[in-house]
C-alpha cells in the first residue's frame, strides 16, 4: 500500500503543480462571478428612465402614481419584515420612520403585508383591526414623505425592487402650447427624456389618442410597467361604470390560494420560508458538482494512463510495483486531484455566500450559508462523492489500460458516458419527490446511488436507507476495483488492436494464476 500512496502522491503532484491546472480550476468560478457581477453592474449602471406623461384624461396619471406608490410601499414593508426577522442589528439600520413597523411586521404573512400597504396607500380611515395593528405606532405620512424624497440611487440601495429606483417622471412645463412637440424635442436631446406617454381623453371608453413615444423601441420595461398599472385602474373604472362593485370584482377575480405550510416532525405547522424552499433544491447542486468533477478529471486520468502506456513507462513501473498497486495509486492520485478541484470550488462558493448578502441591495431574506452548510448535505456529499468518484475512476483507468490512443478510447467511453448521463436525467423527478417510489428504487441502483442519494438529502431519507445505500456503494466499489484490477493487469502490457468487450469479460472471469502460466 505504501507504493500505491507514492504513485498517488506523484499523480497529484504532477497535476496540481502547474499554473495551467489552477487556471483551469478557477476558470469556472471566475466565469460565474464575472457573469453575475456583470449582470448586477449592468443593472446598476443602466440609466434611470426619465419619462413624461401627457394626461388628456385628467385622472389616470394620478391613479397610476397611487398604484405605483402602493407597489413600492409593499416592497418596503417586505424589506422591513425580512430585516426584522434577522434581528435588532438589522432593524437599527432601517430609516427612522420604518423602525416602528419592525416589531409588528416580523411575523406577518405576504397577504397581511399587502393588505397593510393597501390600507396605508389608500388612506383608509377604518382598516380592519388586524391590519391597523400591523402599522400601529408608525406614522404613514412620515413614511410617504421619506419614500417621496428618495433619489433613484437611494431607492436602489434600499431595495432593487422599487420602481422609483428605475423610473423618474418629468413634469411637462406649464404653458406649453404643444406638449407632444416638446416631448419629441426632449426625446432627441442628450440626457433628455427616454419616453413619453400620451393618455387619451377617455381611456375607459377606448384607447383613442393613447400612444407611447420613444427612440429606444427595444427596451419595453418602462412601457410594460406603466401599461400594467394603467390597465388595472381602467378596469376598475369600467367595472364601476357597469355597476359592478369592487367587492364583486374582487370575489370574481380572487384566485384559489393554498398557503404553503411546513409540517414538522411533531405535527406543528409553520410558514414555508424562502430558505426552506431553497433547501429543497440545493442538493441538486452537489450532484452537478460530482458530475462536473468526474467529467473534468476523468479525461485527465484516461489521458495519463494512455500516455504512460504508449511511451512504455508502464513497463518500467510494473517492474518495481504490482499492477494493482499502480492502478490504486493512479485512481487515488486522480481522486485527490478531483478533491482539490472541488475544494477550490467550495472555497469560492463560501466566499460568494459570505459576500452575496453584502452586495445585494436590501440584503437577502434568508441565509444561504445555513442552507448549503446543512450537515445532512455535507455528510451526504462527502460519502457519496467519494464513493461515486472512485467507482467511475476505476472504470476509466481500466479503459485507459486496454487502448493505445484517445481515438480508440472513444468507442469504449460511450457506455460509460451513457451510465454517467442517466442519473442526471433523473434529477428533476427526484428533486420533486425525494422520498417517492422512483427515488427509492434508483437509490439502490449502484450507478445512480451517489447522484440520487445526494439529491434526496432534502427529504431526508430514512436512516436505514443511508446505511443500506452506503453499504451497497461500498460493495460495488470493491467489485469495480476487483474487475478493473484484473483488466488493468493484462491491459497495461498489451499492444495492438484494443480488445472487444467479450475479451474483457473473459479476463475478469479467468483466474490470475492461469493467465500467468
């Protein structure tokens, strides 16, 4: 075993000592960070859309702005609630007018937050006692004064979801004889208007006279936002005109909502948080890491084996070390390389998890570190990653020993690629039902076991399933090493045409003593 460890150390050293290796390892996290950073940067540097509205109806613009205030206030209340759940330190960072809301909104549901925003925006003099209690102690006029004075930069820093952080309305100067001509002139100026809305004289009757003017016809975000708010208000007016009350409209349009509740081990119900929803899909990331690490390091293991065989280095090595020790050393060395790659990705991910809440405006409503750091996920990943990785590595080193070039290896690699791809196709149904019949059956198919059991960690499976599948994986791993060793023993010294699958099976079945004779 000492010689095998020496071979493993040499393989690891040969792989990790080059700059090209580390550049390749860091390429994936760097690309991901750059892609995310660029998307955030582009959103931040995107110009605030300055627009004007020529309201010939005399009422629609005011109604749209009231609805926009309601949406912004609802977003603000959600931020207050999420920060209140994080503790007093986060509450202390809130603007003074918002702090009295923290204690009452901490346990509020999304529906209660929406009702509170509606009551505060409409100035309802007699909200329901439950809604009134949610903003008791706060001064709505101070909150709206604070909201109205926010600059676009301040709004984006508080929360990326506020419309006033993306759009700013410019008043049409009084006394302009032709407002549309003024708007067209402003649209053509550098730093002028991005767009101008013209609202017809009677939007309730029809769209006559309504139009949207801009020089940038590809960016429809502003148009969609304003149109959605205007449509909601016009629909309300049309219902009122037809004598349909708001209560009837709300009852007709009210969707059937099944509130998501998480049931604990003791049968208690609680609201399903964003963190718990993320926890259900997080294990899939660990399965993809295993898949990527096998793909990346498998080619390295295969290439090294074929290269050492073709330049006759294998013949020199087996003169001082047994074929089994050589194979085990190469597999362990490459597995260590794979662990170095995964460890680097995990370190980069940990840094990202630490930095993400600090760069996202308003922070995150959950702690991503608590999700990916769940002990069930970590233990499942370590056990099943090592078992799965070594199992596939044994298959690949056996293939590399019987071929003389990468071109020849492609024919034998196809079955391995199919075996590797099949578990990935099952990730979605397993994620959706981690303790369902399909997931349980696939857990006991050795080539599926590492991927499926890692993905089922959010279930989680019963303790006996962990024990049984781990034992099955260990037995399969030993069997794979036994078969790979028999193939490797003969294949490393064989030249010429690669053997057929039937010949490989004959090598496995033939006792070692008869081949030596």
